[in-house]
C-alpha cells in the first residue's frame, strides 16, 4: 500500500457527517481485494470482514473483533443566502471559525434528484481597515463570515439552496521527513492503518473474524459505530482515531509524540486489553507512547464499549497537528506502524484470551 497516494486520494473524497456515500464507496473498493466480504450499511458504515484462517478448538465459533476508524469529515452548510448572493454558514461537526477567513471552499449545490454541482467559493470577512478598534480585538465568529461564489445574486439563488453542504479544500501536501498535511486526516488516516493491517494479515493466520469498520457520523456523536457494533456484536473492540501532537507552548500532558502511535488508557478502556496491545508492541519493536483519558475519549471507542452487554475496548491513536483544519499534519510512518501493531495483535490473539479480563 502506497500510504502517500492513499492520503492524497482520501483528501478529495466527499464525506461530511451523514453524507458519507461517496467516501464509503471509495473505502469499499480499497478493502475488497483484502477481505472476504465488504458491505455498506444504511448509515454508510463500510464493514469489511476477514474471516478466521485458523480454527478454534471444540467447534467453538471464532471470536469477533471489531476495528473502527471513522470516515466522516467536519464541514459546513448553507444557513442563509443574503441579498447580495453571499452565503452564511452553519456547521456539520465542529469547525473552528478562526481557520475560515481567506480559505477556499466547495459548495455542493443540489441539482435535481441526485445530482450535485460543485461551486468554488472563498470565505470572506470584513477587512480590519473597516473595523472599529474594539472589533479588531475580537476573534472572528462564524456568524460574521460569508462565502463568496463570485456570482450574481440571482444566479446564486437559482443554483444554491439552504442546507447545501460546504466542504473545506485541503489537498494532501507531501512534506519533508515523511510528513503529510491535508484535510480529513481525522480520521481517514486511521482507515489507512486498517488497510495496512488487512494487507499484512494476508500472510498471517488468526483465530478471529476481523471486522474492519469504517464508521460514519463520528463527528456528530458516533452513531455509525453504535449501529455497526450492535449488528456485529463483537467480543473485542479497538477504535482508531487521532490525538493531539505537540505544538509550540502546548502542555506535555495534553499531547503525544508525532512519530509513534499512542495507546490510550482510562476508565472507558479495558486495562488488560490495553496491556496486551502494549506487550505486543514491545515484542515486535513497535515504538509507542502512552496517552491518557480521565473520562470519555471522544472517539468511536466510547460508543463501542457500551453496545449490547458491553464490549472490552481499546484505543490506538495517530498523533496529529492542527486538528480540524485543512492542513492536519501527521507522520506517515505512524500509519504504517499502527497497521503492523494491529496485524501482530490479531494474529497472536489466542484461545482463552478473555479468561482473565475481569479477574
């Protein structure tokens, strides 16, 4: 798998929360050569099953392991069309208004029953020259910004509707030292780690049925992970998401090193599964850091661990700079190492793995 090419392709897929049909179809194609079956469910979760390749004794069923990484991206939507043809913006997921001025965006204008027209726009704001001294001291609010399509007002009202989606433009840029910056690294980059694991498992054996799930609607509440896990009824779950990498002036206890996967521990995560993954990393020389969460993790793992009667769940994170922007930056080797760690963990999962989980 060419990780850089994967990151470039993911960045051009359309998939705001609740509208993941395009990116889901793309992920389905990526998993089809690697898994026994790949389906897309009613919420646009991509569920790729790789069946056990090593039998379990006494005719027992293979344990089911669900791996979850979300595909939806933060976005905006048309909230109002002003008399001059500019657009006011609402949110789809959490978009920091401070990143928007001077950005380019794409308005996905509905045309007919199933068609969309992509219109390039710029996000404008009142220039500082025209602001009062008091207003210049404040950060921009989303309500003060607007999208300018460069079209006459009557043409905008004919082609654009309230509720049309607006996505950030952030093509993948290859940087030095194996780094890459793009939009929607959160969390499609972890979908790349799942693909890496699936690829490695082609030459390894495992007693578990592995469900690689590219989930929907994580940015608005993990609805996709909840429904997918209910249907799969897994014995074990591992969520993959991004975490914060160090920035100038950031506190060390709020970030994880950029160049290695982070294993998270906390009250929502099963401690013995965490320990087993940590031991697997050590045995295979996968360098990891330890992240902590005092309560919920704000990932699919929170939903996964309370589905049905409860699922022992772990969380592996890819450190990321500039989260929820169009230049989310990561180290591509961390995607590779996360996939390698997952593959070894799954291959080495043995019978009786769950005997001491609660003792």
